[in-house]
C-alpha cells in the first residue's frame, strides 16, 4: 500500500478535433453535448467524484468557450432567480465548487504528451490523474473510472493506465498492453504495442483515456522524441517509464465513449439519453419505432 492520495488532475483539451470537422472549426469538441451536458463537464464530474480537488485544463486560445462554461454567469443567475426558475438555477450552480479549475494554454498543438508537459509545475512532487477531455467514461460498478485507477495507485504505489477490453476485430485501432494479471483487474504491464495486428496483440486490453502518473512521467516526456505525426506521444513516454519503473494497468469496470469521434458521439447520445429517467420511455419508444421502420 502506498497510501498516497491523488488530489490533482490534468485534462488535456487543446486538440483540433479534426475527426469532428466542420463542427470543431468554431466549437471545441470538449463542449459537444451528451443530452444537455458538455463532454468536459462529465469529465470534471468524474474527477471531482473521485476526490480530485484541483484540475488543470490544458486549452488552446481558440477554446475560450470552455472557460465561459465553468465561470459564473451572474446576469443569467439573477434572471433565473427573478423568475423563480429554481431547477435551472440549480443546474448552473452545480458547476460551482465541483473542484478548483485552473487553465494553461498549449502554445503549439504538438500532441497529447506535449499537452501533459504543461502540467509540470502544477503537479510539483505530487501524483496526478490525467483524463482526456473528449472521452466520457460510464462506470458499471458505481466507482468513477478515474477513482478505480486511483485505488490501484493507492494499492501498488506506481503509475496506472486504464485498460478497456476490446473485441479482437477492433484491437488494431488501439495501444494494447501485455503483462501479468495480478488480480482480476490489475495488470503488471510489461509491454505496450501500438495498433497491433490481431494475431500480434499481447492481450485484448486497450489503453483507454485515463491515467494516474507519478511526476517521473515529466522526465520520461523530456527524453521522448517526437513520434507519429511529429507529435509527442504519451504512449512513447510510458514505454520509457516501463523500462525503469513498475507500471500497472487497471482493467476498468465501465465503458468509454470517445466523443471526438462521430460514432462515439452517436453511441453515447443513445446510451446517455436512455439513462435519463425523464427521457427514457419516450426515447426508447422512438428508437424501437425507428428500427422497426428500417426493417419494413
Ligand atoms: P486526440 O488524440 O483526439 O487528438 O486528443 P485531437 O487532435 O484533439 O483530435 P483529432 O484526432 O484531430 O480528431 C485526445 C485529447 O488530448 C487533447 C485533445 O483536446 C483531446 O481531449 N490534445 C490533443 C491536446 O490537449 N493537445 C494536443 O496537442 C493534442
């Protein structure tokens, strides 16, 4: 047991989002909604529900709308108060006090690894969580996914990455981890392989958008050369770390929705729409009717 507590999180949210063009030309992909909440709010809620107190959002200068989403809006609040719109006011007030949110601008968009480097002084000597700002996690065991990783970190005292089981026919799209399973959910990682052919994949466990790092990741990033697309890849830095330190994977209980990808957005919209009690029955009936009509 390391007993170390994780209170800080970094959310990279500066990327161009080219897979979701043309929408992302003017609106940050992290503000794409699932039902009525932007993706990034789900991510901040996941972190706050896992004991995170300080969050660093890595942005680009085009993403000012993200700051507006988390800042108070007194004029609107007053208007809602005057009109006794207490439900709407509560929805707005929920945004305050989830965690302290800090911002930093990534000067050039040189990849996820580069975005994480901007968190070096924020992290200091503390371990920290990383949650991709365009990916929503739907936990299936009541513990938020980043909370599941924090628990593994507390038990094993070394960096942890989220791993999601992926069917063999889709494994070639992901970074895949191989190693020794320590218990039902923890893998001691020996290797990370980028986009392997199904027969070469060391497992069916794909790296999945959530991490807990010791500050030693910054030294690893500093030594990592630019990789694919001339970007600094976090997976390359993790491979460095693996050669020197223990590194664990947490097989997550839950599902990931990569909203930066239109298919992830469509699937997430259906799943999260069906979860909302006020929409569930009507939406379900609509989906059933629509599927039936397609068959006819
Ligand atoms: P992606 O790998 O989805 O890259 O980033 P992208 O550039 O945003 O999107 P595509 O591939 O062009 O569609 C994963 C997360 O890392 C952030 C993104 O904002 C996203 O939340 N990111 C990516 C940065 O913060 N900076 C970068 O330079 C790249």
